[in-house]
């Protein structure tokens, strides 16, 4: 048992349209009951729907999240979104370095770190995402890759601001594939990440930062994953697009806390 409050995020990625995004948010609000007392819950809609989904979540204890942010405040950065814009929409948390940003869009560690620093400085919470691909896993590089991404992403973030940080361990080979890491494998990776947080910061930071697991989490496997001592909830893709499945996963996380 720890005093870390489980945290479940629904990353909707590039899915939904305006009507279905609002409906999904309404259904989550309708079913959430008292679960937010035991578990922190956030949803990450596509940018164009942040405003409408935010209105639906208003007065409920579900946090509005963004899937990405840019590290400049304003100017000639066509297509980018600033932290100020997110704060305007009452976004409370932002994903940084999701594997699809890293590997589909091509974001390097340096850019991910700039985004993390900017979001933290502006008062946003962040979920720093990291994880190895299958080739790296098979080459025995899982720990080295994860800890390298962790150190690079957190570079320059002081101890005093680590309360704004959550880590999401999302092995790339498990994302959207139906192949989840086993609870034991995920727990081992989370333990390594927590150990590195103790090296980079101190035991108090290591014990208080939440580490979510992501990668094919569903209502059937969530309970076993979240029961692991170093797994503090999850970042959910596909299964977060159905309110019932998402709420079942939140229920499992609330029970694990
Ligand atoms: P899936 O749950 O669809 O595997 O996606 C995980 C993820 O990338 C969440 O950010």
C-alpha cells in the first residue's frame, strides 16, 4: 500500500468527432459517481474539442487534458498550441512525449524536455510518456531506453516541481496491439523507473510520483496491472473511447488505491 492516489487518463488520440466527443464526456460524467474520491481521472480529447468537452466536464472532478503542447508562448509557429491557450481552456494536465509524438511525428528528447519545462513553468501538470519498442526490448535494452528517456525528459525540472509530474510507461509494442505487458514485466519496469527517480531526486520524490502503465489496458487486465505496487493507474487509448469500459478501468484503479 502507498499513499499515491491512482491516476487514470483516457487518451482519445485522433478519434471522435464533435458530437461523439461530447457524448463520451457526458457518459463518463454520468457514470463517474464517487470514483474521483479514490482515483484521479483525466480525459485527453483532440484539440478542436477541448472547449466543448471542457464545458461538459465543468463542475465535475474530471480533469481536462491535452495531448501535446508547444514550448513557445506565441508567434510564428503555424499549427502549434501554447500552454497559455491550454490554460485559457482550463486544461489541467498535458501529455508530453507520447510515443506517437516521438515515433510518428519524430519528436526528439530535447524537444520533449523543452515542452515539459514550459508546461511545468506555466503551472500545468504533465504526464511524461516513455517506453521501449520491440527491437529494443528483444535486445535487452528496455531499462536503458526507459531510464534514458526519463532523465532526458525531466532535465532541469527541480524537486520542488516534481509534484506536477506523472510518468506513463507505455511500451510501444503494447500500444494498440492488444499485447499488454504482463503485470510482472510492467512492475519490473516501473520499479526501475522509481529507482531512477530516487537517483535523480530523492526517496520522497520517488515514493510520491505516480507511474501509470499504458498499452492495451482494458477492463479485463486492468485489475491485475493496477494491483502491482509500483503501478499507479493507467493511460488508456482504445478502451477509453467507450464510457463503460473506461469507467470499469477507473473502478479497478480506485480499488487498487
Ligand atoms: P492503447 O490502450 O490503445 O494500447 O493505447 C495506449 C496509449 O497509447 C495511451 O496513451
